[in-house]
C-alpha cells in the first residue's frame, strides 16, 4: 500500500540513469573475478524530492567527457530530471558525493544551486595526493577547477563528517574509494534509504565484502559497508552507485521511464 507523502521530513527518491560502460567483471574488483564474463556498470544521478527540495545528488558527465573516457552516454541528465518534473535551472541544492569525473561534471547545469561537499574531498582533490598519477586518474582538472570557482563564488557548503542537509536528509563521510567520499541518508515512506553513490559500486561489493579497484583506503571502504548497514533501515534500503540491477529491482518512476528513471522510495520488486 503506497501512502501519500505528508510529513515534512519524508522524501521521494529517484535514480536517473545517464550512461553505461561495458566491461569485464574482473575490472570491478581488487583481485579480479573468477568469471570471464561481462559486468557492465551504469551511471546515475539521484533526485530527492519533497519539502524544501528537490535535492540532486551528483551531476554526472557530459558528451565530451563520455568521448574522452570512452563511456556510453544515455539521455542527458537535464532531460531525465525534466521527465520527473524537475527543472535544473530551479534546483537550489546539489549534494556532491565526491569529485570523480562521473559525479561532478555538467557544472553549469544547475546555475542557482549551492553545492554540498565534504571539506576533506576538496582538500584531497586540490592537495598533495594529486601529485600521484594513480590517484589523479578518476579526477578531471576542469571539474576540480569548476568546484574551486564555486567556492570563490560562495556557492559551496562544506560538511565535515556527518551533517544534516535538511530535516530527513543527512550526509555521512565514508571515505575509502575517495578520501572525502560521502553517502546520503534519506527518510522515506519505507524508512531510511541510503543513496550510497560510490561507497558501494555494485550489490556484490557490499554483499560479498569485495572492493572496487579505484580505492584510496581499503579499510575505510570495508568499514564503510558496516556504517551504511547501520544507517539504512535494512539491506533493501541501500542503493549502490553503479549497479544496473537498481533499474530492475525498483519500479519505473512512471510508465515510459523503464530502464531510465526508477523510484527508490518504493519497495523493491
Ligand atoms: Zn568514484
Ligand atoms: Zn562513480
């Protein structure tokens, strides 16, 4: 039974897919994978809709970046948001989980938004660790510079650890995959849902205790899985950041949006 959202701290959540990368399963795990098959990843942004909203989580990448990084781009993010009634021009709050290229591009899409970021992620992406090519790999210089410009324009709200963004919405620094990576916990009609972003790339990672190869700190990744289990109402309330199964497990936001926009505050199928 679906109840109407009436409380002032309860939100709807949508996953909007905008890209895909076909790859072998071995590429998704430290230590590889015994299966030789393919295990593609999808790219998403998320919309949290309710009182004081919408809040957008992450900003994806654009066509130019898709070509540079050899990723398939689906429908543009602005179009996905429009399909669920969100006008990007009017969005006032964007939560950036971390500064990797697939989470912080399209930086002119939300001209009126304030960006919520962990203090540590900004320091990481602009500090001494970026002297190492290995750690720089998932970052794009122009993305980081764009965020620096927003800092100087007074458009970034910094958070340090766990913090409330609005009643019913909080961010939690997990680190691990990127030093200042944060997830987002949202109160919904079915309890607390965690939009994990890259704290969990695929269901396999948290279910099997495995780790994605791009990692700043393995111990923080694994501790993060335990933190997230405590933050979420159940394991069915945890949304991995790149798993194509999300679009199978959750119903489409409305007819016609199958395989594109899913509703995450609905019970999984
Ligand atoms: Zn990442
Ligand atoms: Zn990512």
